[in-house]
């Protein structure tokens, strides 16, 4: 190799060859290409989450012109778990999963899976937007992910095809799809159901083909995903609050300039407030729309809800262990203040 290089050097005009080539090629100054930020979600374009992403894109574009946001709904880029893996591999830049599937990457997120932990949205905001929420977001950098802020999926409710569920006993034997999360599985087993984990993208077909009898999600998802076409009953169990985590790959974040990082953060927060507002409105108004579509929507009495709470909360000791137990204690103490 050295010999060939030396010969080539001798044969050529070895003064300023490279410089000359550069000068000839460089009439127009090189224009910086925009970096592409592909963001995928499992829900569809009608859901407040997608509207939130459009808001993010708009707000980011107002601040910097060096990033091009591309949005993908309907699990086009994969399910929550595989999209997070995409962030780690650098094949995709952003996503916004529920916290439940995040526990496969960072176990501490289990703290949000304990049934009936948050009494209302304001309590959730207080924890998520405070120091505990931030600590958890920061911990994602250990797995190659930059957690930006929490958005809202919301309080989850049970739907099923067969039975007007009013008590845990009514759920006996119902095959219920849950998210891929051990705490959720255990909680539904404790309630007497027959839970089975599944990615969100497969859910509608599974309900339609009666592979499962029911599922649980916030009202907005039940409505915008048209689950009323394949389900007869919604019971407002509000058994767990699902936060979303708006996240991007650590690599994309690290390759961003401080100016870009500020813009991403600001846009993510504006979009968060917008998405939460839309989602809360949707959860208020859409129960009526579900009824118009032919579903029976069952509001539980406080006594009925207490029966669900009592059964579901029996799983606390099994999962409140180690780091998760410490976090759970801190959340509970903070909520009492
Ligand atoms: C969408 C999911 C969905 C979640 C679920 O990607 O899987 O049931 O509630 O919203 O994150």
C-alpha cells in the first residue's frame, strides 16, 4: 500500500491537487441540510395526541428551521415497544408511548401502574411535572432515550362486548386485552378477569374477531378508534391514570445545538398543555357520543368503584419492591400534602 501511494504521489502533480478539486466543485456554498425528526404513535390522526404532535411541529418550526418533523399515526412505524427500540437504534427519532410499556426499558416507571394511585388529573400533573416525574424522565438517558415531558393518555375505563360490568364479579372469565405490563396483568387477574397482553395495533382486529372480549383505555381512545363498533359496554372504572411520555432519541438530542434543544423543549411543553386540554375536553364530552353510537356507558356508584379499588389494590405488596417501593412512597407522601 505504501509503495502504491508513493508511486501515485510521484506520478501526480503533488502540489495542491486536492485544493484545486475543492475549488472547482464549490461554486455555491454548501447549504446545511435539515435534520429529519420522524415521530410515530399508535393512535390515529383524530386523537388529541396527534393534534398535540401537530402543535409541536408548528411551534418547533416557529423557533428553528433546521429540523423537519414528520408525523406517523396508526402504528405505521411500529408499536410502542418497537418504536422505543427504534429510538435506541437511531432508526426513528421520536414517539409518545403510555408509561406502561416503558417498564420493559426502565422498571421504575411501574410506579404509575398502581391502580387507583391518582385521584384526579391535577394530582397526576403535580407528580409528573414535579421532581419525581423529572427524575424518571432523566433516567431514560441510561437507555438511549431523552424523555422530554409528560402528555396525557388519561384515566382508563373498561369496555367489553358482552356484559354491563358493575362489579368485579361481572368481569369473571372475560378475556381482557391489557398493555404489555406485569402490574396491569396482575391487577386484572385480581379483579377476576382473564387478561392477555397485546400491542395496541392489533387490538381492534382482536376485538372484532372476538379473540378478546374487552379492553381498557381512556374515553378518547375508545371513541376515536371506533371501539364502539365492536364493543357494547363501557364501564367508567377509571382504574389507572396513563401518562404519555413524549420522547426522542438521545442521539438526536445530543446532536442538537443548545438553541435547537431549547426550541424542542419549549415546543414540547406548549404542545403538552394543548394536548392535555384537548384530551380532558374529549374525556368530558365523548361518553355521550359513545352512547349515541349505541354503547351503554355505565357510571359506577362510589360503593361500586370501591369494590374495584379494593380488589385491584391487593396487588400493591407484590409490586411495591426496591426502587419502585421508594418511588411509590414518595408519590403517596407528595399527594397527601
Ligand atoms: C398507543 C398506546 C395506547 C395505549 C394502549 O400507542 O396500548 O392501550 O393506551 O394509547 O399507547
